[in-house]
């Protein structure tokens, strides 16, 4: 069960990392962007660690308080639950 939870979080984190990169590239080109709601939904579903990594790797959404505090908080909660699942 624990490794399944770890794999699930890892896959969603990779997806959100890609979405953050893609959104940053669209922002640079002034194209139509990925909705913030979409980014938060993926983070809530388990991809917050990838969101935090993407924020600082690509310097994207770091000035938005909802992202700067929300993603790390969600990531901490998700890491806690994955560690608990691995301990079982």
C-alpha cells in the first residue's frame, strides 16, 4: 500500500512539474495560460511536491501567496501521509 501511495504522488508530482514548466513557457510567450484552478486541483490530488519543485526551479508563481504558502503546505501534508503509508 505504501509504495502505491509513493508511486501515485510521484506520478502526479511529475505531471504538475510539467504543467508548471508549460505554464511558465506560455507566460514568457504571452500565450493562453493554464488556469490556476487546474494547478491547484492537481496539487490537491497529490502533486504538490512537483508544484513546489516547479515553483522554484522555473521561478514561477513564487510571488503569489496562495502558491507560495499553499503548495508547500500541501506538499508537507502529502509527504506526511506517504511516510505514514510506508510505515504500515
